[in-house]
């Protein structure tokens, strides 16, 4: 195997930097609407999705759910990352047989702030016995290229929503398939832990009981004890999941997996169930829908959508 000279190492880093920066350019996402009053948290509820609008109010009842956390932590294999704010929003169609159907917003159910990975690339792949990785490690010392962020993203619609579990403890509330996007110019734009075909499936549970609250409001969000809408608030609970498995990282390094092996060896991936964990602190979960959906039948879903749109400011 040929040794890498300082000039070769510098060229390698420069090429990876240029290609990674080019590949990571993205497009801006549309701003979320501002909603009036009690509708305010439900900015991404998919009220216009066909399954939601088709809910009649008898056999199928439409609802909106949002769950946020200001921060927490996630352990993937041997790496623990402090997470930022997360925002999960879904539409729920409650079926007469007791089951429910989850409807995700067009842009995905989960929106999460990027989190900084401790140690950056040096922590993820260094030291290494592979010459090209060794060259990168030496070049990264005290470099701004060392910083790496991890962002949790939805890959497919959530499922198995259990409304009762939201007020209890130690019961999975929803199954949430996600992947982790690792971002850094040297990693390229396609470095992920988990894919749509092989996702990380989170099953968050309350570890502490949430505080319960309920409000009533008019269709446009104005508070009103006699309003046709109601909102349930479940706040302050700590949620956790220790059951999920984590697959190996893929696509890291020029988008073709040049440094997959180094990343996976250092972080202990793939990692089996029981070796990983997610904690969400101070969760704020809210559910809203029509008080008496039967009175809006067979247009309950359409009425809910009309109310949501009337609240947009």
C-alpha cells in the first residue's frame, strides 16, 4: 500500500471539501403559517390530506396532534449527542373499531434542530489505520472542517399511534421511523444512519406522568367555553425509548461511502436493541379536534380543515 505524502493528503482534503460543500447545498423550506389562539401549535397539521378530509365524523374522526421537546439526548452505539428542539406533528383518523390511522404532513412528521456531534470528525473516525483516513485526521487538527452536525429526519409516516399511552407511563405512544443525517463538508451530503428501507424506529414512552389540561375554542382558534373545538394538553413529561436498533452509517465520504468503515468502527455501529437510547425532556403534547364530530357528519374532515384555514393569520 502506498504512503500518502503531505501534498497528497492536502489534495485529498481539498477535493473532499469542495465536493462536499457543493453537494450539501439545499433549498429553503416554506415558512410555517401563524395560527390564531388555540390553533397556534398546530402549524403543520395535514388537514388537507385526502384521508383527513374524507373522515366523516361517525366511522372516522379527524384530529391533529403536536408534540414538542426543548431538548434531550440520543445514544447511538458508542456516541451520545445532546439534542435540540424537536417538533412532531401528525394528523390522526380515529376509526370506529378503536384503531387509528396516522397521516404525516407533506414535509415529514418530525422537524428537529441539528445537534453538534462531540469531537466532530476527529471523534467519529480518528485515529485510523487507513492511510487516507490518517491523512484526513492529521489535516483536521484545529480545523473548522472538524465540526459535524446530526439531524433527525422522518423517513415514512409514523404508525401505531396510541392515544391512551399519552396519559400513562411505560407504553409506546407512536412508532416513528427516522434516519440521522450527519453533515460536514468532508462527509458529503448523503451520509446517513438509517434509510427508508432500514430506518431507526423510535417508540417513545412517558417515563413520568404529564400534567393534564383541556380548553375549548371556536373554529378560528378564539377561546370559548362553548366553542365547537377542544384541545387536550399533556405537558411536562419525560419521554424515553431504549428499544430501537441502529443500522450502520452509509454514504459517508464523497457520497459513496469512502469513510463508512471508519465512522462505523469508531461509533460502534450497527448497534443492537438495548444498546441505544433516546430521552426527550419536558415534552409538550397537544391534541385537538371537533367536540362533537357527529354533528358535522359526513363532512367532519372538511369542517376541521375549514376551521384550521380560518385560523391562519
